């Protein structure tokens, strides 16, 4: 992952505090949207998330010894690289959003922050910057763990595992690791075939700009192959299967497929019936995050990354 170079701990604190301010503001905005839609439960969830982000900011202010840290810095992650860039995320629909999905958004945000600070720590030349980045990463990991716990409670309250909208997977409960791998293999095979079809269509119409689309298609095929689906059949695509006609449309289409896969694997990891299933779901969710990063990088770079 590429990260901005931070020369001093103060620089890193400034960036971290700016993002906490932006997160608190965004959650308050979402709470207002839920209130206007009459979704009182989700209004309360986003209000609580805003309070927690404000508490995170207060911690950073105490570390920095200043109440104004991060107040004048743009509060986003665009300087840091694709894995933490949220510009391409779809805004949640206040009429269809569920508590599980709302908490998944928050978990994903914390995981992005953890990935960012971990990368800063790995790249830092100044020992003080490295130590602070590691401390911030540890904080974000704790935040994510608490949110995952809340998300598990939301999952259990529904009495069912989170479903996918673009892919019609079997509705049966997961029986064992082999059964889960068959379901995952079918999903990955469906995504791979879809992405390969998208790449083929785009290559015909925009050969000069299609390297990123083809790259993601290869990653998806590799993911399907890693599960060794001896008899897996791809699930029926629940949405309109019309192929995109431009590179940006293709990448956004891929993004939605991968976000659904990530949400599915994360849901299984949170509620898997045994540790083997949980570990496999975690592995697949991390693998999917890598492909999401590839798509976001392509979108952020104008679809012309230097891949071969």
C-alpha cells in the first residue's frame, strides 16, 4: 500500500485527527438522514457511532495536547492510497439499510484506518512516527473489534445470514467447512465469469484503457481457482446482467460484486458455526479486500495503472 510520508508524529496526529473529525461529521449526517426517513433504530446507531468517533478524536487531542488538532486538514484518506479510499462507496439508502449493514460500514471504516496506520508504521523512517502509527493501528483494531461485536449482535437479531442482492446464493444454512467452500467457490466462479465477460467486452471497445479491468478479472479467476471447485456451478445473477460499456462503468460493476462478496464473507466470519469456517471466511474476506483495493486504485488513477 502506498502511504503519505509523515516526517513527525505531529504530522501523523494531524492527519488522524482530521479523519476522526470527518467520520464523526459523516455519522451525524447519516443519523439525520435516517431521522428524516423515519428509521429511528438506525438514527440511534449512527448517533452512537458519531459519539464514539468524537471520543476517538478526544483521545488524539489529549495525545497532541491541543483541541484544534486536525481542524484545518482535509478529513479524508485520498492521500494514503486505494485500500482506504472511500470516494467510490455508494451512499447508504435510509429506506433499505439494515442495522447489520450500517455496522458493517463502520467496521469497514475502522479496518481501513487500521490498514493505513499499519502501512505507515511499516514505511516510517522515524522511530517516533513508527511507534505512534503502531499505537494508532492498535487503537483502530480495538475500535473494529467492538464494532464487530455489535455487528454480530445485529446479525443474530435477524435470525439469518446476510444475503446478496446481485447473486442468488443457496439459502440453506452452512453445514460445515466443505459446504461453505462449495458456496464460496460457486460465488467466486460466478464473479470470475462475470468479470471475464466484462473484460472481454471492454477490451473490444476500449483496448487502450482496459488493462485494469482485465487485471481484476484475472484476480477473480485466481480466487475461484484457489478454492478448487470440482463441481461448483456459478449462482444465477439476481440483477440485470447487461454488460457495462465503458471502463469506469466496468470497474464500478466489479466494485459492487466484490463488496457483496466481502459482506458475505465478513458475515460468515462473524457468525460461523465453527472456527474452521470462521478462519476460511476471514481468509476470503481479506483476499476480497485486496481485489477491492485494485478496483479502487484503478478508479482513483483514471483507469491507467502501470500493470502488466
